[in-house]
């Protein structure tokens, strides 16, 4: 049975009230809350009738929508859920739901062989895992990396539309180094994800340098209908990031060969999960391996190497080796100062 938008707003409002166990809810209280919600979301200022809310409660109790809500009346006056953990947002999937999800998985799986749809692979795996868990009443088999507290993800849709519709953005942004936020027009050319962090890639008004704006540093982003959009007529993302690890790309730096010794402990991991697509193993030793990558020297490269601690050692070029040595030495001194303080 389809549910229209107004009914869904009423159901969710009643559900939110009944889940709040810190106050008692009369029918009049529920009518008032539902009326407020309808005014807020739909601009309806006539209020909701007593009969409508009573019918909504009966609908939620029934099996017509699959809610089976355990709504009871206490002291012949106060409405509440008999099960304090119940919510209509947590109802289990029906057999029909599972069938439809299975069908969706089968349809999406057809695209796996096409290069244009390779990014759908993770979506398909998530659906498969969810359907399997629901069918067998157990937890999902696959757990995907996620950061629920990552800020700025709400801007993904408007950024995506800016690229698709080729419209400029009015952005308020504050970088880590800036003391105050700044507002400017930005022309997004593509979206980039690196290590579970999203970036809008494009140019500012009147500038030619390509910038990577982190979504978690955006304070506001809206489409601007008046500013003329500057399209990307030159860059292909795959080629743009070809010679780097991460998102820091220099238009002037050339990629250079970097030789790194990797300890025997970390060698299997690095060989099966290369630092960069250019990686090749030059030599196998008793205490590890020597690999070579051809990349620009940037912040992400240093961070990747430092992440392995004493399991990696830069052999060439010399300037990178000294840079890593200096940062490791500085880190060691930090620990030495802590130990001195504790002594």
C-alpha cells in the first residue's frame, strides 16, 4: 500500500513522540505535534483533525504498512509504545522487499563487466551483504570502511549537480591554515575521494590554479544561476593524478623515481597493495625488498612512507631520504621529551 508524503510525515512525527519516554502523550498532544510538523514541512496551517491522527494510529498498529506498532494507552489517556525499543524506522524487511532487492542486485551485477560501471561493484556488494544478512537474520558478511562523523558529505549532491549542470558555486570555505572563512565563486570540474575524504576539484573565479577543496572544510555551498560557469576543457582526472599519491598535484614538478627498502615484515603487504601503480620490485633481500615508484614528491607520499615507521627506508633520492629522516628524528624527540617529563 503506497503512503503519500503527508501521511509519512504524520507517521514519523507520532513515532518520534512515542519514542520519547520522558513525557506522557495525550491524543491532544499528538495532534498538536503533528499539526506543527505539517506546518513546518508542508506549510499547512489549518491543523490536523482528531479523526486523522486516530486513523494514523490505527494504521500504524495494523499490518497494512508492515509496522505492527505496539501502541498502547496507559491510564486510558496516555499513548506510548509497549516496547520501549520499537520504532517504525527499524521494522524488518519483508519477503517482498528482499525479493525486490535481490532483483536489483541481479540487475546491477550485469554492469560489472563494463568499465564505465566499475564503481558499482562496491554498491552491489553492499546490497548483496544486506540482503544475505536480512534473509539469514544475522549480521552482514562485509563491513565497509566508513566515517559517520565526517563533515561535509551533505554537500556531495549540490557539488555533483554543479558538475552535471555546469553551474558555478557560491562557496564559504575555511582551510586548516586560515583564521577566518572566505566566500568565493568556485567552478567544480570533478569530485575526488582519497582515504575516505572527499574533495571538490576545480578553479576559483579569475584564477587558473586547480584547487582541491575538502568537503569537511566547507561551511556553505549553493548553486549560482548568474555567474558564468568555467568548464574543464583540458584535464582528464585519470591522467591528472597519474604521477601522484593522493590529491596534491604540482603543475611544475616532474615525477621522479623513488627507491625504498621495505622490511620483510611489511614486504608481503606492500607487494599485494602497491603504494602506486608504477611500483615494481627491483630486488629481493634476506631482510626485505627494494621497490621503485615514479611519483611527484608531495605531502601524501611522505605520510605514506612515515606510516610504515621503521619498516621503510628511502634510498633515493637524497632530498626525500633526508626529509623523512628529519621527520622521524623530530618524532623521536617528542617521545624523548615525554619520557623526561615523566621521569
